[in-house]
C-alpha cells in the first residue's frame, strides 16, 4: 500500500510525462524536498500533500511554467507550441472565451499570410514578363508594368512580414497571459 507521499509523487510524475527528463527530475526532487521539510517540521505526509494541492493540476501549472521559460529562452516553433499547449491546458475554463478568439485571430492571420505570399509570388512571376513583353490588356508601358509587379512583390512581402511579427506578438501575449493566469490562480499554500 502506498503512503500519501508516494501517491502524490507518482501522480505528479504521471502528469509531467513528456517533459524533458532533467526538468522532471528537478521538479520531483523539489516536491520530495517539500515532504522532507514537512516531516522535519512534524507534519504528516497527508498534511503536506493537502497543502501542495492536486498533483494533476500542479503538473499542468508546472508544464505551463516550463513552456513559458523555454519560449523566453529559445523562441522556436517547438517552444511556441509548448507555450500554447501549456496555456490551453492550464486555462481549461477560459477555453470558452480564449479559444474561439484565438482561433479567429489565427484564421485571419493565416488568411493574410496566404494573401501576402500569393501577392509576392504573383509579383515575382509577373516581373520578368513585364520587362520582356507587353501584358495583354495593360494600357501602360513596360516600366509601368515592372513597377506594378514590384509593387505586388514588395506589398506581398510586407504583408507576410507583418504576419510573422504579429505571430511573435501573439505568442508573447499568450505567454504573458499564461504567466498571469499561473500567478493568480495557481497560488499554492506554503509549507
């Protein structure tokens, strides 16, 4: 039969599966130290486990925090996905508000990105033809056609670049939201 300490640590470890092993080891050592400190203070393992809270919820909070730290350190696509997954896992009740808004913003952002890439490709493909031959149905000369093609090329590149910058800003906003949510909701009692 498992005692409260073993049960708590086993449930916490199960919730942390999939994280880097070094992070799991550090977290498990920290929470084992909480039990040691509680025992040294004369508290029972059940009291310490109750003070720490639900290990499943604690694991979600710790995953979100590790994801936020990783995003702040490396700014990669994997780190961004980690932040999104961590924040969405932590904010289960907020999904009814945050998720529809996030889906709408991401859909609009993706649409603008596709339009930007299309404009960029269209301008890039049209530019050599504008310089070599006259566009059928275009009233201007070759210089005007070339400038129009360059306008589409640069306009598309600008829209795509704006989408990339907006995506970075959105991920930073999600990271701040997760950190705030973590601090406000996940306040654990001290031992």
